[in-house]
C-alpha cells in the first residue's frame, strides 16, 4: 500500500488509493464490480479525445485506450442507485502497468474543468490487473493454516477492540485475481463505507501473526480488508443498502424446469415460499420426522425461508421456542413461488414454440421426400419422433404449471432463532398437506453434475457417486476441504468445496438476538460464531475465477458429498462487494452451511417435551430421509429390499421397468408414424400428439388446503 492509505478513511477510499492500476477523481469510489450505462455526450466531452490521448501518452500509457462516457451505479450499495457521471479510460494492455495513473487522472480532470465540464469524474483503470479479487478455499493441510489458527483468537480480540460491531467476517483463504495467482490471505469483511485507519490495523494484525510465527520465510500471509456481508436472504435487497434485510420484491423469477421431470414429477431443490409472501427459498429434500410412534413426511428447509416477515406474537414465539409437533406454528407453504411459476412458463413456452417449429420443418421435409422419392429418410422420422415427444412433454408440463402455486404443507417443526454450541441453527420441517403429494415428487435424487462442477475439477482425486439412478439414503457431516454439490432454487445444480478453516461471522445487530434450547434470549455479544463456508469457481475458463455458490433464494438447499451423503443445509451467503464480475446477481456469494449432525441434534432439542422448568421429559423427534420413489408400484427402493444383493435386485428391477417403458413408448410412436403415413393432414395436432390447442391433460385437483 502507498502512503496515500495512511490515516482514517472509508474502506472504499482505502482500496482505491491502494490500487496502483486504478486512479479516480471520485472521493469515495465504488469498488469493482459496478454497473455502467452509456451517457449521451450532449456537452461534447468526447470531442476532446485527442487532447486526452496526448496527456495519456505523456504519462507513459499506450496510444489506444478505450474512452467511454458512462453513468456508474452499484446496485444494493449505499447511494449506489444514484448514477454518477464518469469519463472512464480503460486499458487491458500490460504495458500500461508502469504508467503514471494518478498524474494522468489529475491532468485530464484539470483539462475537463478548463473546458467547462465540472460534473464529470475521471477514472483511469487497467481492468486486467486492478483490484478484483476472487476468494478460493484454502486446503486444511496448507502450511498457512496452523499459523493463522495460533493467531486467530488475538486477531478476533483486536478486531472487536478496534472496530466494535463494524466488521462482518474473519477468515483464511486463498485470494487472487485468478486461482493461479491466489495466495494465503487473512480476509476481513467490513460494512460498506466503514471508516477506520486501515493501514494501522493491518500493521497490528501483521504484528500478532509475526509474534506467533517469527520466521518470515514461513509467515507470508497477506491481509486484505474488503466490503462484504453475511446474511440469510430470500430475495434481492430492496433498499439501497448492501446490508439490508434482503427480503425485497425485486428478485426476478427463476425457471424451475430443471427440477421437473418429463413425467411431471418434482425433484429436490425446488422453489417454495410462504403463501402470500414475495420471498422465495429452496426445499432441500424429502424427509421424515418420527416421534412417539408417529411419522410425518415433508421437506426440510431453512427457518428464515418460512418465517413471516410481518412481526406478530406467533413469529416471536417461534423465534424463541421454535416449533414442534406439540407446538405447531402452522405457517402455510406453497410451491413454486409465483414469480418462479411465471418464469418457468415463459421458458417452457419458448421451448415449445421452438419444438413446434422444428416439427413443422420436419413435416415439410418428409412430405417433399415422399413426393420426390416415394419414401422418406429414417433420420427425419427419428427427429420428428423426438420433436413430437418433446412437444408432448412440454404440453403436459404446461398443464401441470397451470395449477401452481400448489399447497405444499405447513411448518410443524423449526429451529427458530436458535444459538446452540456457538453455532447458528436455521432449519424448518414442512409436513405435506396431503399424502397424495408423494405422487408429485421424485424423491431425493440429483442428476449427473454438470461439466466443471465435479470433484476432479477441484483437484480432488475422489470417486463421484452422485447419480439420478439411486436415492440418497444417509446423512453425513461437513468436512473441511471436501467437495459438495447442491441444487438451489436460484443457482441450480453446482459443485463446490468447503474452506479448510471455519470462518468467524460477526452478525449484524438485527441478527444478534438469539435463543437457547430453553427459549431464553442470549445475545452474541462477543460478536461472532464459527461457520462452514462453501466456494465454487469457473473451472471451464482459462483464467479460473470465483463464482457464486449461493444467491438469495438458495437457502434450504441440501449439501451432498461425493459419496452421496447429505451432509449439510445451506442457510445463508457470505457476500463480497468487490471481486470478479458475476452474471445475474450483482455480487458473488459463498455458501454458509449447517452440518447435518448439528441439524439432527437441534431437531431433537427443539421437539423434545419439557416440563414447566424446562427439563426434558422425553425423547425428541428423529429426522430421516423419505424413500418414496417415482417408479411403478412393482419397483422397490434399495432400503425396502433386504438381504444380500439388495442393490443388484434393485438395479435388475429398474432395468426391467425401463425396458418395458421404452417398449411401450416405441409401440406408441410406431403407431403414430403408421397413422401419419395414411393421412393427408400435415398440420400440428393431427398426428395424435397433444399440442397447445388440443388434448390438454386433465387439470390436477389436489384439494390440499382445509
């Protein structure tokens, strides 16, 4: 850092002054990334480009910069919704790195003022090397880990003494512009516009680390302060502050087609919301809750997903005591969230229009072939069959979506705002409103992980056993450095890796009131809890950067290990307001997660009967995995088959079922092809397949709400 970073200043000014590849005339500039929009050159600033280029050349810059007149915003940031006018001069050429950024900025700003342009700021930046850090998980075996762990408690005391509640996270990671350049770094998240002498605080932190590791050859830890936050959000923040509650109405809908099968069954990781609310979350998976001989079936998600935003006595009671079958809060949950239903319909309509156009094109080609040759190409026939099948599936799915949002059930057990063993607990069990819902859901499966999101993509030489052929049958525990996959409502099916060190989360004031297992209020006065965090990255690019593992709406997702155990429950995001650009949501989020062993333990605590003194008088509920399947009634799940070779028996039955289903489909398609050969009708809808205009499937009438 330069001398310009000495003294008290905002975190934004500190980062800007310390970046040798960025110079801006704005006194409190937004950190990257931010949003830009072309600004009309009504005053003629760009008419002075030659003068600007001459100044740049005199300061050692290459001859051909990108000169843009733009409005700059940073959505969700304090004052970030107010556009600021900038003349932005952008370089990507490495030869600009040794140029005089600040001198050029000052000369160009003076020139603009001389020409009468007083309301435009100047920014000169090399976007290929400026401060846009990606955060990657550090392996638990990294040599920096024991050094950090020795100094961790003293670092926490220093942050609390220096910043009070004005810090959000302390952790050890690998940080760099790309994964290749990432180095072990102690990262401190602070709220936007936080004010402090950051250089002095950095020096004190280095002193603590050096005291525990005086060997400078081993002690090479970097320290970075960044604006960032921690939280549990069901949608994008609606206010203009990055640390708002996050329960706003600005979140766009997300298509749920990836969780709907061709036979209109819904898989784990689908969209849910409180009936009549506007936030959305994720149904992690299908579970059972057993207590006193009674077994209930439903889904597990996060408590804040099913917690009404409007204060009430019932909400306050659920916050303190949680919910249990003996003390049901009864919040009604539905699926999919209305905004997601609309977006899914849009996506489906687009796919159906495309398939219908393909089908019509194949019909014309087949007709022409018959007229010219007296026969038609087998490949065209196969393509028609595929297109017809796709149209039929889309039509049935459209009818299925017309019934949504559908009633899912009511909350009968939840953690409330439980703080237990210095960890956040955030879970809720929603019991199905009707047993017929089993016929809609597919069960606890994940399809094959997409390219770039498999263990090998993270350098982990472990077998991947995640498959849509078998349901998940057991719980596991989160382990530092391990690979995990999840399907979330917002980010879909992706893989990631847990950090090798737990992070210290210092919660905002509104999140600090918590309750113990007896419903008594406790407050995280020390300011922090230790939490698991999961990261993902763009492994398919040449330069690997960080990507979002979690975004608002993903809370409630199950974390599944490479060996197909459900090990964690995603409940929040660790969000940096500076870093690599991200599509869609403005900022990159890592995932905050509960270990399933903690979930199981707190479920037992919250549901156990107690006397007037709070003494437990009986066992609590036991969480299990629901094993209902989408197969034919003849089909048994692996857990229902007993004795040796149960897996082999299961697979053999599954193959027989698939063969019979394929034979039936082929017979139906062959009959349709024969019918088409003997008819003159070539219009859509005359070949026996349902389209948008005929043969709509019977509407679903579940009648689930009382």
